[in-house]
């Protein structure tokens, strides 16, 4: 799985004019399931995200995890993280998992975060979503379970 984490003051997802998910201080997590990913992959990624020290401690150093700060997460499916731009000018997305498989892994990843104690909301899989955020830092981290 691939994930792009952004530390945010706030974030929200709107579909057809209605807010379907939001979070306060915490992480906006864009997630893409890849071929070969399994439920274990989703579980491993959620554990990694929950423990990453991306938040400032009292000394201003990034020493705290989302669990330690009590932050929340907004998880949004993002198949374009699988973009292949190696040929031509139009990205290819055949490197993303098939929709049924991808949706199940995306939802499992969000549930795993919730089970670990991170307040978690989601976007709407497959929808045309508007994502709003206030980036904090900015802090943006790329994770890829195939290379991490």
C-alpha cells in the first residue's frame, strides 16, 4: 500500500456538497492499495502510521505520535498514488489494485487505525471528492509498504 500523510490542523472531504468525513488536528492520509496487498499489509501500515513521531513535543521537536497527541485521522482513497508516468504525458493507473480489492483494503486500513485508538473518519471510495485541509508545518510523509 502507498500512503501520503499530511499533518493537518483540520481536513474535510465533501461529496456532492455534503461533508462526509473530517478531522481536527491530526493526519490527512491519502491511501492507495496496490496489487499483492493483503489484510496484513493494511494492518502493518496502520500500526506504522499510528506510531510515527510527526507531532511536536513541548520542546518543539517531532517526537510524538498521533496516539500520544490524541489527534484524529481522515483517510481518503487515492488510486492516483499508483500513477505510472514513465511513458508519455498521460499517467497510467494499472499499478493500483482492482476497485473491489482496493475498497476493502482502504476500509480495513481505516478500521485498523480506529482499533488502535486513533479517531478516524473516511472519504467515500470511488466518489468525486473535494478535499480541504490546513497543512500544519508543512509536514508531508510518503510511505510505501513495498519499499519501507
